[in-house]
C-alpha cells in the first residue's frame, strides 16, 4: 500500500515537473531541447483551411529523375540523408514524389525558416493593397515603441534584406539566445520592444530571424483587425487551392502573434504551390495573386546598401538571376528554377550529410 502511494506521489511530481518545464521559456528549451519536425504539435497555432476545390499537380508514370547520387541509388541517398519528403515538379507535372521515415503525403511538416519567404509574399500583398506604403518606410511607422531604441532609420527593406543592423543572437542551442527566446517564448511583442541595434542599418548583411519577426509585427499592425494567418488564408491558401489543412504557430493562445520567422506547418505538395506561384511571377492560373514587380524585386540580384549577392527579400539565390529558394533549418527547401519550369521540395528530419544547394542546381542542369 505504501509503495502504491509512493508511486502515485512520484507520478504527480513528474506531472508537476513537466508542466513547469513546458510553461516557461527556459523550461520549454530544456524539455524539448532542440527544434524537430514534430514541433508544430508543441505550440499554440492558428488554423489554415484547405480549399474544398484544391489544385492538384499532374502526375506521370514516366517521370524524369536521377537514378543515382554519388553512386548511391536516388531513393536510398534521400533516405540515408534524413529526408521525409522529396518532390520534383517539371511543367506542373510531378516527376518524382517519395516519402520516407514513415511519412506520407498528408503528413504535416514545419517550414521553419521557409516561413520567412511566405512572410515576404504577404508583405508584398500588403504593399499591393496599399496597407503598407513602400519598402522604404521606416518600421517605426508601424512599431513606434522602437523609436526609443534608435530604430528611426531602419526601413522595411532593411528587414527584408537582412541589413537592419539589429543585435540578435541567432543561436538555437543557447537557451538565453534571441532565436531560442523567440522560438520558445510566450511574448514576442515584449521581446521586440527590447530589441536594440549594434550597427547602422544598410551597411552589412547578417542573417538573423529577428528581422523577419519585426516584419511580422509590421504586417500585423498594417492589417489592423486581421491576423496574419487570416491574411495568409485569404491571399494565398484559398486562391492557390491548397489541398490540406495547415497552421501557423503563435507565441501564446490569447492575442498571440505568429512566429513569422518560422513555423508555418503544411504538407509538401502545398509548399510546392508557393514555389509555383513565384515561378509564374505571382500569377496563379490567370489571376495575379501578388504583383509581378514584387516577385521580381524579391528574387533579383542586388548588392546595394550592404545586401548580399545570395539573398534578397527573404529568398535565397543559389545562382543569382537564375533560381531562388526558401530554406529552413533541418533542411526544408522549396527550390524554384523558372526558366526550367522546375520546382523541387525537400523536407527532412535534418540536412543529413548532403549539400542540398549543389544537388538542386545539378538537378536543374539535368532538366
């Protein structure tokens, strides 16, 4: 009897400990340890609803895809390198679609930093609609609380190009680092209000997620009564005929803010549709979803004002003026090569030992 009581006491203590660990930022970090592809289950989120009349890519039994990579059969190479989903889409026809590690086409996977590219699309939509005047606006027009921190010269363009000069520790392994704080924290607006600058804006590229979360708050303020997820539903999810329900993780349940630097959770085929939209310069089956001008500005080579030659408006440029891609930690990718009419989606548990940038550009040459 005493042993049963003692075991019950231990069980209660374990429940209390787990609750305490997951109810504060440091506790979350200790309990979850590091980002993984089941994280969409751990955080509060807002829902995205599939289109009842979804768009489907065509399929073929005679798809063209490589038989080997580095003398290893293609399927085995992907699986050995921790891939859970891999799609090759040419001329809107799926040439290759394979799922690994127990995953299947309906399985949700977090985007991680691929959400940065989606945030950029929504900024473009807001500019098209006049909700945001231009990329040259100072962000303090939308986040006036940062005036006291010296942000009056930081523009939306600086955030888009990662040249804002903000002080931000991008480490996910340091529980006190800014990236971990934003990822596991419960109050992004409060964290943003404490941000400072370390260099003058427009002088140097530095990839930090704080830029994109600032873009998220600019976007939220410009939308006024709508959430970012609602805007994504209206502007992208429904018009593009997404075939599966999805979600965007937020920092807390009540009055939460979307984690725009990460955490859009969807299936591989629906991520591919975002690539298709930009492959067609913002046009979706005859309807202009986001202006061609915005797509071209977002993916062009621009090294002015400290900008990098491999990054533009939250999109990576493997071969500038030829291709572009969204990329997330753990090796999530949507690669687009417009002149080859090619989209590649790779989702994984981690990057494995593969050089995915080289693999994507090599595959594009083969097509």
